[in-house]
């Protein structure tokens, strides 16, 4: 899950002065985050309650709702990379990496540490049990130990560890592409080539892993490492390059594309891809796949995410389907607190089973869904208003001092 897209869009120049935001805030992206978070929540409820296995017709669609993780990764690629690209196209100095690092740390760790502490030591839903290391989980290093990748108090935090890897990688990549001055047109060509290299490299790694003698558990661990997920981030980076170029050249998309045509067409492609991977690939309904199945699924997930997000970036923000579906007030609020929903929802599934004395895979799906949704929204709202937003405001004030 990405905490990135929940942060503000203001930036500070490398010289230390105030810089006008280079990335306009797009409310439809909040809606895309909400769709991703709710998809992951529903996927986990369907799986743990046993609904996926009991109702295979609808279950095959709910089993693939884990595509929400890919939506988060693509969003992170777009949101974090676009300011770097905009700087290069405008010939500005690279932004302050210390400020970038501080914002990333403040955005992801306080809320995660709070959830990990309460879930692991208070709710014990679940607690810290061997072989899970407290140190590894607090430092988001669990994905590098095959015995700790699955499980732990916040099991889904493996995605945060992948995100942190991307946070560390991105400034180095930005520095590499900004080592010498270029005309905007030449920089654009380099950016496109760079995105293609990242995407192609990730796919090559996945195919090499499939051709190796690694077992499913080993492949599963590798699939949490950044090099094997870079294709998803790279697609978001590609959107960032296009959006930054359009902004730099003051290119306005045609009215029809900005209104309904782009949005509907893009979402139809996403829906067809989703239908195909749900019904035509004979994939397991559970989260355990063969190496070959994993490569196919992740590749398709990334493109479903791409076509979900494209209208949120390029379609009209003041009218049309993108605004109606992704930028209405309720869905934007869900997107605002989606990081907390993501952190807390699996714990409340565990709590539900405990208080109702129902066994996993044989529980009431509707009951678990209602309890998990209400409790997760409440915890997420408290996390946002009492911790996440105040910490981010404090970080912005510190940056300006």
C-alpha cells in the first residue's frame, strides 16, 4: 500500500525557498486510492471468511480484488516521480533529498508504528510470534527473510517495505537522469527510455525467476522485492513523464478526451482485462500461485491499474465520469484515510473471528465485512485526524524554518 499519495503536493526548492506546487492536486486520485483500499479490504474479507471458496462465481472476482496493491504502486510511481521530471524539464536543480526523505518518513512510519504497536501488543490480532522479529517489522525489513514475509501483526505491511525500497531508489534514479543538462525534448526521450528499461528489466527478472529452480515460497518472497515489482512503479512513472511533458508544453487534451471518452474508454479496457484475468486464466482463488501464474497475474494487474488511473490524471477534473465516480466527496474522504484502512483492516477481521467465535474460512462474510469496514473506517479516521495530518503539518512547518 502507498502512503505516498496521501501526502500534500507542495514542494520546497533545493535552494531552500518556497516553491509553487508543481503537481496539481487531483481529487480523482483520492478516489482511485479509495477504490484500491476497498478492493484489498473486500479481497481479504472474502478470503478469510471463506466466501471466495463457497461462492466461486462471485468469488473469482473478489479473489482478484488484490489488484488494489498494484493500483497503489502505480500511484506511487506517478506521484513521487512527477516532481522530479518537472524539475528536469524546466531546467531546475534537483530538489532537496533531505526534505524528500523527511516527508517520506513522516508520512509512512508514525501511523504504521502506531498500528503495529496496538495490533501486536494490545489487540494481539495477531501478536508477535516466532519467527517474526519485532525489530524487522518496525524497520520494515521483514520481506528480506523468507520466514517473516507472511504473517506478523500487520501482515499486509510487506507492501510498505516494498514502497520504502522505491522511496530509497527514486532519488538515485532522478540523479542519474539529471547528471547533465539537456533540452526538454532530449530529456523527454531519455525519460521514456528510462521507464522502458525499468519496466523491461522487471519483466526480465520475473521471467528469469520462473525459468529458475526456485520454489513457490522463494518466488513469493522475491515478488515483494522492488526489482520484481518495478514494472508497476514504472507504469506510474510513465504517466508522470507524460503529465509533466503536457504541463511543460502547455498541451491541452481535446475536449472530448478530457470529458467522457478518455475516461470511459480507459475504464472499459481495465474492466475487460479484469474480466479476462478473473475468468479466462483458470487461476487459484487463493493467494498461492505457481511462479508462472504469479508473473501473468502481476503483469495484468499492473495494466488494470494503469487504465484505472489514467482518467484520474488526464480526464477533466470539473466534469464528466472521472469527477462523478472518483472525485465525489464521500470517495475522496475514503481516499484521504485509506492508509489507515489498509493498516488496520486485517486486524479487525481477526478480532471479528475472536468475538464471534467463528473459525476462519467458515465465517459470515457479511458480518465480517460490516464489522471490518466500520472498525477500519473508525480507526483510519482517528489515525488521520489525530496523528497523520498533524505530523505532516509539523513536518511542513519544520521544512519552512
